[in-house]
């Protein structure tokens, strides 16, 4: 199996940490003990993690962290081997238990963490300077009640090397009787002098949490008083009308104490004017070339990101992949520390500053923006602490900072996923350019919504205009499992940005869309339905809880929180299914228990835990009773009507089919065929489309792609091509009317900067139906019968 790195950066990356998910067919790989990744005949340091197994116990998904040499301005091809001697020469990162906590040694940085402490680090040594707990403060939480104290609990080892070490601790922010929990995760790599810090705050109160500030300080001297004051820099280089970051400056005659430049061209000259022996301070941000403020003699420089800044700044990137970087550096004659905030613009408000007291990282700056976390909401934010030599060039700091924002992401050929049969078959043998172009456009053409609590989600204007948010925007909350569609799109194309879409949206779902704290046991661990404020006044129902995307996230990143979130959502679904709403078949519409069945089947396939099966069998039986009682899968609408809703029946059919593929039974097969026959017979309009819903007031032209999945299912079950013919017009209309992604307009709504585009619901709802129907058309040759522009 070949592993590919795309061409990316202009400088070599030697022994660069990377990770990849590798799929395997059942029985192909029994153990990861002897695997290897080789580059030019040399074995790379590897760290495998089995994330999923087949029923026979063989490996289904393997996530491998490894170190690779990636050449400047070129791609690279490596080889995966299932059997080797497993040896490599380098010494890896190690983690050991101490009496008080843990000790981590990367070979470049050694640090200790203590249980039940008030500081992240107890000691840290980078070979040039010895730091103590007093050199690092926070992150400190402040709200309208005041500044919270910090209590960090017991540190646990998540991944133990040799390529990377991950340790995690839970803690609490405490003020009087109020307690707001958090998680801190530290990730470090073999022979690297940087530490990736993740801080995940969780509103474990029953009230809104109005965050006034959330700040981390790194100080060169224990006696320094930390400060988070900010000021306008009042330096203007002029507009960059080309959008290429090429506005020139001339600092040759400037005497400071602050120098302003864009790009790296003047950095060497400025370094002579701002020597590190007298303390050099630096902040920078970018989306093209980095815009630097550099201070001499420890003078303060800072950068601020708020909504006004984002609205005025031009940017053409797909921001899930990259927007720009955001860094602050303090360097003196002894040592240097550069801290980069990950996706700061996307998660505004943010600020960084460097001054004679070190570096302040403001995950929420005071009096900038308005961050209000609802009860039970969580939010993870990350920053990279890069300890470096005093003589490291400023362009090198900028380079590592930018790579942190957009790391090299290796991939494998889509054929490997198809051969492994680990996911739904979304791999047509006959590719049609018009369809491929439309699918990519649908995946790309979604709104990007910036804001600390909004990034990874999108506003659904249909729901908003209907008034479902009471005049406020309605957030889609990953409806129809947008992360899962992104994962499948990535598997079938190998296009890197679809993996980034998956990661960003799944992280949002795990944090904001899931309830982490509540008085109501029917909410704990569950996912909120689309609503205003993400969860404000929201409800939880089985038709709007999804697990496949966060399971995909687990496979593709190795982050076990994805699987933990999926299990928590599944447990919530089980509790909801025991409520009176679902007690009588037919009282809820077909998609309610349909989506529940889809989630529970996915959890069984992933975990092989039979606790998920009891409700699966109960749902299958309820569908049979439903059909017997009403004649078909009809849905309650008005008090005196039961109607056909084709797309809801299709959700149910798709979910039952997922169960059937794991547990094939003739009675289930025939029930599915009858349900789809009913759609074809009763929901088809003379113009070739299907109607929306079965009432005179609702039987308008429908364009919902979910019915295409039902037709593809009927073909899969019967081999009869006639089912596919009913979908020609719906398929043509959707493919031919797909928009094209581009830069959209921006506007500020509450705590979000909205870049125009479709709701992520559009792609999430349509992708699987379109691609499975498209594959069936290709398999039968009927693709030649549809009219594509």
C-alpha cells in the first residue's frame, strides 16, 4: 500500500510527524506488531493504533503515526508493509510515571506535570533554560463574577510513544461555589521542541457562562506580573489591493522601537535592529504573507482578531484547510518561546501579545467579542508552544507556525478503501465528469461561519426564514451527518480538504452539538436538533442524532474522543427510545426510529457490543407492525391525517437496509421492497419528479435526493433496473443545478461572521443518495440515459 504526500511547502520537513488511517479487508491483517512504513528503503519510526476490528478479530482500521522526510516543493511516496522486523534507529518520545504525576522526554524538551496542581507544567527544560510552574499561568477564566482558581486533577497517558505522547487531565475552574470544568491535553513528538496544548472548557453549570476572558501566560521570569492589556498598534502599511500580500515596506531607516513588515524579506535586516540580547518581541498573522510587528527592547506588540477585522480582511482559502496563522514570540539571550493559536481567525475573538513579561495567549480577550456558552456546552481550543534557540531566524518561527495551521496530511489511493470494504460502497466503476464536478461543488459550496462557538457549523436559511429560531439564525447542527458524508467523499477521492471538513465539523459536533451537562438524563450525551444558539431552547429526538461521522473522525485521526462521543449519543438514543413518544408504532414519523436504527447499527459494527442490537430488533419489529396496521409506512401530520412522506420513508428504508446488510433476512428484504414499491406507485408525479408530501397543500414538485437512495436499494435487492428509471429526473435536476463554490459575502450576526454559502445540510442530505444512485446507473449502463449538461 502506497502512502502519498502532496507537494506543499518550499522548505524540507525532516522527520515530520504525520498520521494516516489505513483500512483492511476482513482477515487481511491480524496484528500491528510487525507493520512498517518505509521511505526510500529506510524504515520510519511508527506508532500504530488499532481503531476498529472485523468480526473475526482482524484489523479493520489502523491509525499510524509516523515520521517522514518531506522534500521542499515536492511530494513524496512511502510504502506500508504488513510484515517487517519493525526496527528503526531513532530514539522516540517517552513518558514515565513519577510520584507526583508524569514525566515526558521528547529528546529536545523534558517536562513534568503534577496531579492535583494549579499549573499545567511543574517543570520544563529545553536544554537552554529550566522553567518552573511559576513560569506558566492559566488558562485563567474570568466572568462577570470574577477570576477563577484552577485545580487540575490526575494526569493520564492516552498515547505513550514512540512517535508521539499524549497525556490528559481533567480539572475545574472554581469561584466560590461555582465550578466550570475543563480538560487539558498535551501532545509532544519525538525529537521535537514543541508541545501542542489543547484546552477544552465545559460549562458544567445550569446557567449561561459569559466568558469575560480566558488567558494563558508564559513568563521568562517567575517574578514577572502577568498582564493582558492590549492597545492599537497604529501602524498602517496601506491597502493590499492585489490580495497577494505583496505590499512593500522599507524599515532600513526606521529606528523602532516597533517595526512593521509583511512577508519575510526584511526580517534579517530587522533582526539586526532588534537584537535578542535586549529581548525581541514579535507577533504575526497571515492569510497570504505574514504581517509582523517586531519590538525592540521588550516593547509590547500585540494582534487582535474580532468580527470587524475579519469582515474587512480578504481571504480566498477554504478555511477548514487554512485561513492563516496567528503567533507571538518572546526571545532573549537565553531562550525563545513562540506560541501559535490554531485556527484563531476561525475561532475569534482572539488576541496574542509579546512584551517584556513574555507571551500572553488570549483564547478570549477581555472586552472583545461576546462569548456565551450555554449549559452543557464545551469548546476545545489549541495552541503550539515552540521552544527554540535564541538565534533561530524569525522566518523559521513563521514557517513552523504556518505548518501547524496546515500540516502535511498523507493519503492513500481511493482503491484501497474500495478493496477493504470497510465503508459504504461509494466507488462507481464508471466515472462521469459532470457528476464528479457536481459532487465536489456540493461538498465545497457551504457557508463558513467564524466564531469560537460557531466554527464547524452553518446556518440553515430555510429553517431561519420559516421562523424556527424565533427571529434568530437556526444552526444546522450537522444535520444528516455532514461529517460522515465528508469522510466518504474523502475516501472516494483522496482530496485532502474533505478530510479537513470532516475534522472541523466533527470537533464542533463533539463540543457544541452534544450536551455534556444537564439536570435532565434524557439530554446527557445526546445531540441537539437544529435550533437557534446551537442548543438554546433546543430539543433532542432520535431523528437528529448521528454517530457515523464522529466514528469516522476517530478512524481518520486516532482521537478516541470521537468513539466516546458516538457511544454517548447512542446511549442517549437508547434512553429516548424508552420514552412514550416511541412506544406505539406509527405515532412518530418513519425517520425518527429510522435514524435511531442507523446509529445503533453503526455502533454495533464498530464495537460488536450486543447492547445496541436489542433496540435494533425492536425497531425492525415496529416497522413490521407499522406496515401491518396502516398498510404502509405512513406518517402522522394533522390530527386526522396519515400521509406518505417519501423522503422520510427513504430515511427509514436506508436505515433498515443498513441493518439488513449486517443481518440479511428475507422478511426484511420483502418489507423494504414493498415500502419502495409504495413510493414509486404513489409519490411519483407526471413530470418525473416525486412530490414533497402527500396532501393537496403539499404535493408540490419535490427535489429531495433521499428517494434516490431508496431506488438504488431496490435495485440492489432485486437486480431490476426499472427502479432506477424512476429517478432520472430527480438525478438530472440535482446534478445540473448544482452551484459552484467561491468566495462569498460576509456579514456579522450576533457572535458569528457568516461567509455566504449553503447549509452543510445540503451536501449531507444529498451525497449518499446521489453517489449510490450514480453507482447503480453506472453498473447498469443507465447512466447514458440521463441528460447531463
